[in-house]
């Protein structure tokens, strides 16, 4: 024991010498600083000093005002994490040490602190603590820090701080104990574990230097034993480190080989080679973590799965801890970690602290609290501790009403298992009944007030209570009272609820109450009355009398007849509604058709009157005009050709053939028609091919001013696969209409092309949709986004219009793994200030809502909620134009649409409006009596030239 005291004395002497040297150096530095201050004061004017004082005072006032604002905000909402961080940062900047310590203390009580916050706090406390009596306070702070997360840097700081107190009694042993705990906790850390091992070896080497005798002196027997013991400690540290797979193992091996007089022992060499192989199998995982960006969830998950397959508990634990240090707000990782500890390790000192850390990091996750309560019961925790944990869970702020019901169920199950039902009355039984009553009041008052629903519509808690009273307590009267309450909460109309009550009575009650329950069920059930009636009749067959059978048959027949009448009335009412809807649709269709016909009649009348006014000046030349009339309507003249070619050009507006180029602006209308006719009459040059909808996509919402749309779209879609043709659609004047068709060689390219939907083309979002014939599929909808609630996706509103997709992704990536970010824009491409962000799971989305809702982005306060878009009910409204269009019969035209050639070529002056007869294309037809169609079968009589002349004279 003498050697440790000598070592301690030597260490103290070294420390005193260092302190003396440090004092001399500080005195010299202070003298130099005084000289510098005197020189600066001489060269500095009075005005400059006043300005600096004013600026510093203004900054201090601003910071103090901000500190007061943050403190006031925390008094309102103590769970504002960012507010705590900002307050600590400001207080540290101002040097408010006492207020800073209080602020850190409050935050640590509510949240686990990150590694950076703990290190700043510890370093500040170390600087403030100079007396030996205050070192224990710093030790306690370190003990709190290492419980939040397993961080190598905090353990290293802890061990190095403990070295400063090894001069006290038992100080060296205390340092060794801390180092041993450090290497146990983080010594397996692949990238940072070696720093703790090296610090441990340096400490032991320093102790070795104190026990070595001076050169030239032979050590005594005791000194030699102490020297050998210390050497053996260092040998053991080297061997232990080399047996663990760590990065840069080769350097440690080389250092051991150089330090040891006899080289590396064979046993240590074998362990080193084995560890080296283990490191090589894990090197790829470590390298992927080094290059990955936070939160690195995919890489860590792959690493965890690998270690679980390997089955080494220590390595599984350190891998989980590394993952949680960077992803402490991911409940799924905590749940997976605690489940592994519960099922595999089952060590109380490891399981319970991990559960506590889990609920502190993710208090909003009910599953973690439920697992914590079960773990406390499993490891025999005190009843008061379990009750306190449950009370904390109720105040955690769950996001669903059903979460509160489940945590109550877990706690009630725990209380039920504590009761000894062999005793008629006990304290535990009264506590259980009181907890059941309190749970019902809590759900009715707190949960329904917050969520608008109880979360327990089937009254599961009351059903369990009733079954416990009937089975364990033999108290059927209480069970029946509970079931009466269940039925009064809107459950009396469900057959399954009545059958559950009936089964309870069958098991623990009597036949009279069974019969009573079934009779009530027959009268009240509305979803499956036939089944309840069948159960009643079966019961009477087995256990009832003839009188009971007659009553049951009468009641069931009466009830079923009433039910059938109600169903018939409901069906008739529904049919009437459907018929009324059809009549309204038919009336709208007829009104629209009449309006269109009336408009056509008005147009024909107006053109006829105009032509009549022109012909009044030429009544003396009717012979000449009558001879020219047949020539004009034979269809061989230039006028007919011009009209026909206008028709062809109009068809290009629907579907321009390949190779079509709009005419220059200077070309006249007739010349455009001639050009189009020439293009149509060149079948050998460029023959238009029929579109294959299965291998085509429809492009829309492009700018009308887009130049060379065919070449640009071909370049854009070439990445999706070989293109057969690109067909932009042009108007009558040759201008681009903003949409086109792209046909590929194979149908495989279509899904790739659809991925380009909403791609910006010259500032506008391009819409890409499947090419579907609406005549064959009138109900086809192009809208591709979900219209129901998506719990893994959040909806953000109030964004500034300048917000980009990258900025939004940067804002949200700290709360989970992002799958997709979509900014909502107008058709013109201008942003609406709305966005959807899709996460990998529901928990991350819920966390993002809690953290981001109400925050500011570029001065705009944003609102964040779970995505629940309104239903797209436009097509279902009675007055919807889409519905009318769907109900109206579709007129079938040719493959190229309706052209102008389907119009009448008769001169406008010869059109006669008459209900009896009509002249069309040189033939008179008389509709059959009672016929509603203008195309009824009737005899037609050709008109001669004299007939035309007579008609003109009559005008």
C-alpha cells in the first residue's frame, strides 16, 4: 500500500509544479495586457469609448428583452423545445451563469439533452468549480449526462475530469472505475471507441511512470511487485482492445508490438486476427454511415439487421445506441430496441432505463408508455412507481383518442393482476374498481372534449369491467348495470352487442335474464335482426316452454314483418329519388338540346334575311340567277373547293397529321385550304397512322407560345423510350393549342413518361396523363392524388411564394425520412403557397406536425396538419355539367371528328323554315305524322330549275 501513496505524492508534486508555472505565465500575460491597455487608452479618444459603451448597452437591452420574452413563453408552454435552446444560448452569451444553470436544469427535467448541450453545460460547470468540495456536484452532473445517451465524447470528458481528482484519497481507484464503465459502455463503438481505450492506457502509463524506480537503483521486492502489477494492467488493456473490432486496429497492434519487450503474445495475436476479420465484415456499414447524410435511417437499419443476425448482444446494443444518438425522435427505433431488451437480455438495470429514455424522447407515442408499464410490472417495480409512470403517460399528449383508451386498458390489466379474488374484499379490489370508474370519467370528460370522440365506441372498458364483476366477483347485478349503460350509449341497435351480453348471462346468469336480453335484442336490433330472432327461437327450443315458444314466434314474426316493410319503403324511396334524378337530368338535357336547336334556327334566319336583302336588287335577273344556282351547288367550282379545304384545316385542330406545318401569316385563307388539300392528297409521302392509346400519352397545359413543340417534346420524352411519333395540335390559323400526343414504340415507355407529370416546361407545369378514349371510358379520371386521409403525409399552408422544393425538404428532413415533396401550383405554374410532404411512416408525420405547426418561414407563419383533402364531389352534384355530359347520349362522328363538310351546301337564300316540309340538298321531304325525327322515312322529290325560281320569287 506504500507505493500508491508515493505515486499519489509524486502526482501531486507534478500538479503543484504545473500550477506554479501556470501562475508565472499568467502573471506575465497580465503584465503584457496592462501595458497593451495603457497604450490603447492613450491612443483612444473619448468619443470612441462613449460609442462602444452605447452600442454594448443597446445590445444588452435587446438581449435582455429577448430573454424575458423567452422566459414568458416558457411559462405558458414549458414543452417548447426550441424556446429552451434559444434561452440557453442567449444566457450563455450574456454570461448569466446562475440563470443559465436554472434554465438548463428546467430543460433537463423535461427533455433529454443532446451531446452538444451536455458538453457545454459540463465545461461551464468545470470552469466554475475550483474547490474540491464542489467536485461531487460535477460528478453528479456527469452521471445524469451519461444516462440520456451513450456518447463516447461525454464518457471521455468524464474520465479526464476524474483524473484531476486522483490526488484525493481513493482517487486512482475512482478514475479506474470510471474508465472501466466507459469502455463497457462505449468501448465497442467502431469509430470512437478507440479514443476511450487510448485515454485509459495513457492514464495507466502515467501511473507506471510513478512506480518505476529511478535509473541505477534496484527496486525493492514490494516495488517490483507493484511495477509488475502495473505492467500487467497495461498488457491486459492492449489485449482487451485488440480483441474488439475497431477502426484503425493496425495502429494499436503496432503500438503494442513496439511497447512490449517480448512482442505480441500468440493468444493476443489470434484474438487480434479474429477481431480484424469481424471489422472487415462491418467496414462496409461504417463507410456507408460516413458518407450518408443525416438522419442515416436506412444505413443504421441495415446495420441493426446485420447485428441481429450475428446475435452478439453487446454489439447489438451499441449499434442501437449509436442509431438513437442521431435519431432520438424516431419511436420505431425505440420500440424495436426496448422489445429486444425485453425479450432477449431481460436485465432489469438495462431494460428499465432504456424504457425511461424512450418515453422521455418520444412522449407522444402510446406504445412506448404501454411497454414501459409492462416492463415495470415484469421486473417487480414498486406499485407507486408504476402509478407515477401511468400518470405521466396521461399528461404526455397523445395524438389520438384511441391511444388514451389503450393506455387505460394496460393500466387496468396491471391493477387486475394485483387483486387476490379469493378474498371477498381487499384494498387492491377497491383500487381496481376506482380505476375503472375514473377511466370512464376521464374518457367522457377529457378525451371527448379534446378529440370530439371517446375513442371507445364499443365500450370495451365497460365490457371488461362487467366480465370481471361477473367472473371473479360473482356480482351479476353490477355487471347488468354496466351493460345497461353500454346499451344506452348507442349500442342497442347492434346485434353483436346484444349477443355478447347474452353470452355473459348464459355463462354467469340465469335463463330468465337470458330470455329477457334476447327479447330486448329482437325489439332493438336494426343491423341483423334475422340472426337475433334465430338465436331467440333456438333458445326457446332448447330451454323454453310452449308458452315461451309462442311468444317468441309472435314477436319475431311481428318484428321481421315490420323490418321488411321498412326496407321496402326505403327501397321505394331510393327508387323515387333515382327516378327524380334521372328526370332532372333528362330535362336539363332536353333544355340544352332545345336551346341549341333554337340558336341554330336563329342563325339560319339571320343569314337568310341578309341574303334576301341582297337578292332584292336583282329580281329582274332571276333567270340568270336561277341558272347559276345549280352550278354553285354541284360542288365542282372553286367556291366548293375553298369550303372543303377549310373543313380539312379545321380537322387539324383535333388531330394534326404528321408533317403538318402551319401556313405563313401572309398566306390567304383560300391558299391555306389549298396547302392543306395538297397535304391530304399525298398518301405516299407521309401517311397518317392511327393512334394506339395503350402506347400513347396525352400532354396538356403547355404554353401557346411554345416554339417548335414537336422537337422539344421529342427531346424531353426520348429518355422514356423509343418514340414513334409526336403530334402537336394546332388551330385553324396554325397556332399551337397547348396540347399534343406522344406515341411510343412500346407500352413499357408509358409509365416512365407519366413520371414526367408536372415537369416545368418554360415556366408552366406540363400535365402528362394516359391517353384514353372518353367515348369508350366516359368515367375515366386523370386525377392521380389520393382524396382520403393519408396519415404519413402532411399538408402545409401559408408558405411564401418564393419557397422552393429544396428549402421545404431542408425544413422537414430533420423530422424523418422524406419520400416526396410536392408544391401545389396553378396551371400557369405560379405557386399557391401550399405543399404536401410525404414521410416514410405515420409517426414521423405526426412528429413533423407537432414541431412545424405555427413556425415561421421567411416571415410567413405556416400551418401544418395531417393530409386530409376534401372529397372531389363536383361530378356527383345534381347541377354538375360533368354529370349532364355523362348522362347525355354521345353523338358518334367519323374518325376525324365532325367537319364542315357535314353542313348543308344549299345556298342560304333557299333555306325555308317550315314545320311541314324542309328543303335540303335539293330535295323536299315531308316528315311522317307523329314522327319526332327530322330524318323520318319519307318520299323525296327532286326540284327543277323552275321550282328554284318560283321559290326565289315568293321571297
